[in-house]
C-alpha cells in the first residue's frame, strides 16, 4: 500500500496534541502532553476552546499574519461537534472571507454530508484550495459536485474509502489534478470513465487500490488507461483484481516511477489462486528502467532467479512481503536500497514505515519483529544499531491505531523486547540519544491504550507491565495519570462484578473482570512502590482507597461462597492484591488510614478474617494463600494502629481485639516461616500500640481479654520468637516503633519495639542500622536499658542492637531495597 507524503498535515500529522480526558472516577482530569506546544499550537488550541472567535482575537491574528497556519493546525484539535459549530457560525474563524484563506483542507473521517450544512460548503468556497483530503468521510456526489464547481484549480484530491459516492463525473471536473486517490471507492474503470481521464492532463499519481470487481469475471483492464500512460509517475493497483494477461501494457507507462501491484491473502474462505509472476518480472518489470519503487508483495514467483533481474533497475524500494517462496533467496539487500520483508529487522523496519495503512500486514510485521528481536537477544547478538528506529516505528504504530486491540497487544509486547536489554533499575543515562523522549512518549501512549481497552486482558497486561518498567526510569513522569487510568479500569470491572453476584453460575465476563481487577490492583501497587512517599496521600484523595475497597468487597463476596474450591481461590488472588496495595498506601499515611476506616475497611477486615479462620483444608496451595492474605491484612491494621487518633477505632470491636490476640501465636506448620513470623509480629505490634495508650482506654474487662492478660500474651509471644527470623517487611523510618520507646507504657509493649529494632538490624544491617542512627534510636535504647526497673530480656536485646549500631563496617548510607 503506497504511502505518499501528504502536502499538508493529515490526521496523524506531527503537531503534538494536548488532550484532556475526564472520567467519572475522579475530579482530576488526565492531561496527555507530549511536548511543549509552539505559539501556533497554543493559538489553535485557544481558538478551539473559545468558539466562535471574538473580534479581538480576529484582529490580533489578522495583524500578525498567522491566519492560515493557525487554521491548518486548528482542524486537528476539533472533534466532530466542534468542527460543525465552527463551520456553521457566521462569525467563524474559518468561514470569514476577509480573515482566513485556506489553501489545504483535511476533513478525513469527518461526517461531511448531513452534519455540515450545505450553505457552509458555500461559505468555504471562498477558499481556493490546492489540496482536499476527504478520505473515510460520508462524502456524497452532491457535495462533490459543489466542490467541483468552485475549486477548479484543485491539485490534490483524496476521496479514498468514500463509499457514499456513486457518480464520479465531478472528479473529472478538477482538470488541474496532479494527485487523485480513488482507493476503496465504488469507481468502475469502464471505457466511458476511462475516456474522461483525457481531461486530466496534469495527472501524475493515480490510486486505484482495492477497487471492487464489477462481477465475478471482470478484471480491471490496463488498456483503458492509455490516456494517462505518457504522464503518470505513480500507479497504485494494490489488492485490485487487474487483468494479468495485459501485463505488457505496463511498459507503455514511460514515466512510471512508482508501481504497486501487491496483493495479500483474502479472508478465510475467499482464498484466491496464486498467480505466477515470473513472466511479468522477466518480460515486463525488468525492462521498466524508470521505476524507483516497486511492490510485488504476495505475488507468487515460481523461479527464484527471476527476482535477480530486478537488480538492473537500481530500485530505491522493493516490497516482497508475504512471500514464503522467496524466503531462502540470497543477498536480498542487493535488489534495492530499501527492502520490505519479514526476513530481517532492517526489512521489518522498512515494512512498518511503508505499510502504515495496512493493519493485517502491520500485525504480522510486529509479530515477526517480536520473535526476531527476542531470538537475537537470546543468541547474544546486538541490535543496538537499529533499536532506536524500531522503537520509534512501534510507537508510531501505537499512536496510529489506538483502538486496534491486536495492534496494541502486539506493539506493547514489541516495546518489551526492544527494552529488554535495558536494566531500568540501574540505568543512569540514556542508552541512546532520544531514549528519554521515547520512554515519555511510550508512557503516554500506553496510558491512552489502557483507557480505551479496559476489558482486554492481554492488552492491559502488556501495557501495565511496560508502564511498570518505564516508571522505574521516569519515576515522576505522568504518575497521577497512570494511577488515574488504573482507577478507571477498576471502575469498569466493578460494574461487571456487581452484575454477577452468584459464584455457582458460570460467568466468563465475571471471571475475566476478576483477572483484570487482580492485574490492575497489582499494577497500582507497583506504581505506588516506585513513587515518592509523599504522593501516597494525593493518590488516596483520587478515590483509590474507596475503589479498591469496593473491588475487595466484591471479591470477598465471591470468595466466601466457596473458599475451598478453585473458583473461590481465584478471587482470593484478588483479595491478596487489594490488601497488599491498601497496606502499602496506608504506610505512615494518616490521611489514608482515615479514609480506610471511613469507607468501611475495618468491617471488611473482620468479615474476611472470620472466613479465613474457618477454612479447613489439606491443600497446601490454599493454606499458603490464606496465610499470605492474613499477613497482608494485619500489615494494614498495623498501619492503622500506628496513627494515634485512628487507633481507638480498633477498640470499638471485641472481635477485632480477639483476632489480634489469637494471631499473635499464629501457627500453620505447612506455611513458610517468614509469613508466620510476620503475622505474629504484626498482631503483637498492633496490641502493643493499643496498650501503649494505657489501661484507661481499654474497654474489655473479662479475664480472657483483660489489659494485663493481653500484655502477658505479648511478652510470651515475643520471647518465643527467633531474633534472626527473616522478614520481608520494609520500613521507611523507625518513627512508628520508636514512638513506643518514647512514651510511658508497660514493658511488654517496649519489648516488642526493641525486638523489632534488633531483628531488623541483625538481618538487614546495611539498611536498618543507618536508619536507627538517623532516627535517634541508639540514644533511646541506651536510655531504656539504663532504667533501674528495665527487664533483662529488654536489656539483652538493647545491648545487641547498640553494639550493631557502633559497628564500623556499616556505613552511614541507607541501602535501597
């Protein structure tokens, strides 16, 4: 498919847009910005936001001679409704004869007839256009007749894919045309219509691609193009059924530089018999010495040596896509300066750039790009010389087809393999010039894809995975927009889960929503982990906590129906991710802890814990998931217990305190020791924080949950733990633990705090010893162990930790995790 460089900006032109996307999930708009806009772009944007333009703006633009340039850019900021308003207003910027004179107009994919009134077309007629692009619009012959009567000097006309035009007489009224594209229209090349080409004396490029056959037997006859054989420099017959027996007529095109006779397999069930092109190459094409660009993709060649006859043409481009019979040909690069095929990465790059409008070819090219590049990496070959160009080509494809599910799926996978050689965690500078710009552009395009494909698991998985990678390198770029897009996906999935409350009934949409929700919550957690701690509170204000809690409740309602079966366990995966994310987002964030309590998080904890505690199974897989879920829930409740003004909420429920008391000695022999110690540690820590407020606030007087009983239980639990236990809990500061050492509270509470400091400094000294020094923990431990009534177990642990803090082999810098 020929891609002629347009003489004016098309719908994918190079002006970078600023677009605001508002959804119902948040009061925060998402701004997609690629580059700082130019003055012309800002003028166009301002005009698009304030229509009709007031007289002051008109005078300013007129006095500064920016009219036409702004008008060209303006069209690319407008949606259908805006362009109708603009063209329908008597005070319109574009329709003012004394103000704006357009020479080029692109209304591609616009609904022209029926939306833009006919009198507006008359207003537009004051412009003397050089070029009109009306492709994929609802153009009819009535409007075409009107344009033909007013635009006699038109040079460039593109009405491709205009299926509403049935009469083409008006086309030949544009007698000065040098470019005419009739691709995928209802145009029929008959002796009558062919004779009218005599009227187009200046025609240089003719597009007859994808024309329908008049009937089953008819083929487009080349002999009917005799009137333009002496003047055409470009002819596109791709995927058009033309009469192969007349191939010798091609030699009559004496000035022809561009020829496309490619064809591709028809959809399943309509496969056509492959035509042998050996004679066409050897007898016709090889003698057309004016050719510079030739596309014979999909053409069957029986004798491979015939392809070598094209060398004498010294082609600038040769397309041989979808030709398995040429796969083993040697020295393909000698046939042309640029070759498009699936054989090499260099050829695929040419292919992607050349076949931008052919979705089927692009999809196959991207698949081969993924496979070829991955194989080169696995074999140890470098592709660094071409990776920047491939990266750019894939990004252009993502941008061009935002709604194409397959394109977005494959292209995002290609980004992964192209970026696989870059370790984002240690990448300190650009691997190549322009990499930063590529990453930023990729982030924007991936966000757009996520907002469009909210129900496509494969697309979301790839896009979210790549965003996680890129966000390590560009930690601050578009962070809130990324989280906002994830919330939008969750809101959509929430609606699906709400419509399917019964687990026993098979529902593919529900199961898919569960998988997407699990994936999305995990992506949110990853983004928050990669961001600065200060952003968590802002993210909490974006309805994130409320949305995750809603999704968690829906997942829990499914899980509780069958916690032992596969369907229920699948929803346990969703709960694992939701509680892990909530644990992360409430870490040292009092505002988010408030929101968690406000939106019913404590009630959800009790319900979930009750179901988990009732699960009895010998299935190790189920047991591990239940244990991990309890660990995540207790980690979050530990964050709640650290906030002084929220902590009393935990005392409002006896069942809540009882759950913590029971979990301080949690034991499942089939589970990992790490999860077990973390559950015990978190449960005892929650009780320690609550008890540190003193007995006056304790509300339970029975012997089982009395204040002293709980304190004794904390001490017994802590004394039973191995001080060298490995844990995955991470602290950004020791302030929540050191708070207990600062206040006047019972020694069992302080025992828990000292054990926590000792354990962390013993097992991860490089990170936590410098943190202990920084936060003043050494001084507090010295003061504590010197107290006359300090118990021996606290003295012993304090001494171990203080000695570790004075270790000269441990530097002052806190190791990153």
